[in-house]
C-alpha cells in the first residue's frame, strides 16, 4: 500500500494519453452466484488504501452506511460497498478505499484488493446496454485480446453517492445571479458524460440555463457528433460556431477520455475555437495542469450549477471577444 501511495504522482501522465490505471478489488459473491466479480475504480479517485479501522456508529445511520472512521485525524463516513451492489464478502470487510470525489471525501469498505492495471480507454466500454446494475458505468477489458473474458466492472460512484445522499445532488440555480446566454440560434452544446446521474444533472442544469444540448455517453460518441456537425458546417460554408456553442466534457469516460477529446478539438484548425469546459470529479493540481496543457478553456469540479453557469459565461464571453 505504501508503494501505491508513492507512485500516484507518476500516474498523472497517463491522463493525457487516453490511458488510465484501474484499481481492481473484490466485494464477495452475489447470493445467486458462486464466483466473485472483479470491480474497478480509477486510481485518481483514490486518496489512500487503509486496513479496516474501528468505526463509530452514528445514531440513525442505516445500511449501507457503516459508521465514521478516523483517518489521520479526519472523520470520514464509511460505506458498505458490497451491500450497495448486493454482494456478500466471504472473509469480511477488510480494506477501506478512501476517495476524494465530487467535493467530498468518503471511504468504501471492500473485501480485498487484487491489483492495479494500466489500460487504454479504448479497453473500457460503456455498460448501459449490457449491464443491468445502475451502479456500473462501464466494463473494462483487462487484456488487449478482444476475445478475452477477463473483465472488471467499473463502479459509477456518482450514482452510488446520489442514491445514498440524494439531497446533496439537487440542481439548484441562484436565479438572482443568473444571466441569460447570448447563443447563436441553432447551436447546441456537446456534452460527454458516462455517469447516468451526472448526465441527468447536467441535462437538468442546461435546461434551466436554456442551453440546447446534445448528450453523449462517451468521449468517442461526442467526437463523432462534433465531426458530423463540422462536415455540415463546411458543406454549408459556415463556421463551426454556427453549429456548436461549446463542449462540456467529463475526464474519465469509456472509449475516449476528456483529455483526448479536448486535444482532438484543439489540434484541428476548423474546430480549435470551440470553447471546451472540462467538468470532472477528478480534482487536484495535477489534473488542472493537464487541463491547461491540452488547451481546455475552463475546468469546473462537479457538481455546482452556479459555478458551471459562471464558467460557461466566462468562456463564451472570451470567445466572443476573440471572434470580434
């Protein structure tokens, strides 16, 4: 575990090359099955991994909340992850995965940690059509061989946290400070977000802002839509700004991550002036440095609609000045 902590900084460079590192862990077995599934979480969501400490129960706290743990002087809520996904650990809950996610810190109790694997995002496939669980956002193929059945289920942590503490995820606009957007008629915002609940929140937020949006589950889907609109604009002799108002993208997504999507846009002469806002739960100086390197116009940590609105206004106003 100490080596894991020391190597986190070295992993930062993966985020700008459409790669990731996935921590693999086990939660036990579902009641109707004999074999335990492998689950995964992006290393960048993890602050540390610790052996299960003693917990303090809080009055009124119910499953899947287990209690509070004192981790290096910080009191952190502990979530029973096997209970969330419907598994029963054979050897108990032995490990805590401490995560910093969407402006909060929480710990997930798991049975065991298996490995850390380095993957291309192309090896991570959207799970919406193939997995029934609302808590799974994607499926990672752990070998380059497409015929391999060595897979890991990547958890949708946003969905899990929303289900446990839904009041913290309400979309609420400060109407007194809100300003209307001066958008070209017929333009749409291209949105790339693999988490179902985050995508719904973004859709609600943009609707409140009266911004037409085209929603996509992966960076690759969003890129294909951008290319399609670019071809239409070229055929009509119009600039891309007549088709796309801005791009709003998550960082970690199946098939193509947000860094690669942004690089594709900013390296293309016809597309480079599209405002790109990265909207991610992966905060921290390392990721913000990469945001600047790939040429994104803004970075907003999930999820506060008023900050997102301010960022959209900011990039749109800057681009308007540049065009004039």
